[in-house]
């Protein structure tokens, strides 16, 4: 999590969040009004940098978003599942990572427990936040465009050179087996069917339609 008196940025896993942390630590860490969570596990084993708003309020009862703009990284479901599966596959190779779980939006966490994509969508995008009018999506697929459009309201982003936006940070090593790629790319309809909440959030994040009308239709 990164925040000041004007905005709160949430690090949704596997949505180019490490890239954002890198840019902030390199170009804005000297700003006294800016809080940057420590994202080194050896220094912060609580992994608080992945907190949602509710997580942070549980840690700190005095934490109040107030009227601040909430910015959260996000990406389309197939790309997210591919990145998440790849990440978990390489950090816990001893587990039985069944790619067929992906058809239901499921995957193994490093502790061996099965998790679901919608769990993360609910965690970072509760309905009350979606309806608040305070949320901005920073979409991985439009990283440079969204980063500039959003953070230029709060920071002098001209200090970031253009080449930084093209540099990849923390890209998961290795390649996915062909069977995993085939499942993700060729059976997307089945995956979305099992991830209804993610599907609704994604429609909101990527739609050019009126946000108010779309919110009413999706979440009533």
C-alpha cells in the first residue's frame, strides 16, 4: 500500500504492483507526506503491502480512507490467472498444481490451500468501494496510460523518464506448459462463468459506458 492525504494505492497481486512500488521508491521516496509500505518479506513478514482497505483497518483502527481517491491495480482474468499460476508454480514446485483447476478460477497457494480468483476480487473491490465513486482502476494492460492519467493528479510524474514504463519488474520466471496456456486461452468463457464477481468488476474497469448506469446494472 502507498498513500498520502490525497490517495491510497492498493497492491492487487500480479497486476504490475511491484513495478509501481519500484517507481515510487525510486522517484518519490523522498516525499515526506508519502507512506510506502516495506515490500521486502525479510523486513516485513506480515506482507502488509498487499493489504486491502479492510485489512489495513484491522491492523490499525485509526486508519481511515476518508475522502481519498482509492487506486487499485487490476487486469483481465485470463492474464491474471496465467500470471498467478506461473508465480505459484515456480515458488512451490513441490505442490500438485493441477491446471484444470483454472477452469473454475481456482489455483493452489504456496501453503497448499486452494484459492479462487473471486476471493481476490471481493477482497480489493467490495461493493461499497465500487459504488463509492472514489475508485480508479490502474489496468495492467494500459499501464503507462493509466499510471500517467491517475498519478499526474497527485504527483510530478515528469521526473519519471519514458524508458522506465517499458522496463519489466519481477516478471515470473519460466514458461507455462502448453496445456496450461491452452486452458486459459481457449476456455475463457468457462473460466469467467465460475468467476462471476471478477467478471462484473472487469466489465466496470474496462467499459466505456457510463459508470453509474453500469454499476446499477451489475451490482443491484
